[in-house]
């Protein structure tokens, strides 16, 4: 897994029925996580109650399960547990960022909301500082 540096991090809760967490990444373009707040029986049957992950383009996007989600003060690590990894092109993602305290708290809140009700724990990631 090669870390990708995000030059912008967005948490968008402006829509009534969906949350979006996105990272603008120089080389790849973007990494986006999105999830609806409500689901009907068909959504659940089709797996659309999971997080939708898109990497670089809609061609590399799918509803996925996660083995690991770890958030540190300067990075997010995602490990997918899904057949969609072939569609997306990678199983592991590491995104590096520099955020002020307010932006970091917003990201942490957004990720908690995104994964609420799923079998995913937002792990704290300890980073060593000099």
C-alpha cells in the first residue's frame, strides 16, 4: 500500500439522505466514501446499505465491506473485505492529510456517521511524533 496525500478533505452532510466523505488526491484524483441514511428492503437485498467507495472514477466504485478502518491525526487507513476489490483495483488505501483541529473533528464525526450500524469499528491510529 502506497500512501496517497490528500490536498483537500470534504465531509458533506448537506443532503438530507446521504453523507459523503471525500479526499482530493493529487495522483489518483479522488477517493470518495458515501452512504445513505435510510434503506428499503431492495437496497438491503442488493447490498446498497453498505458504504459506496469510489476511487479515481465511477468505473472503480462499488458497495463494499471493510476489514479495517483506522483514523489517525494525519492519516486514514482502509482495508476492504469485499469481492469489489477487483472492480476498485485495490484492497488497501492509506490517505495522508494535514488538518486543523476543527477539520479533523469533522472528519472523525463524518466517518462515525458513515459507518454507524455496520460491523465496522473506527480504530484510533496512534502515530509517533518527534
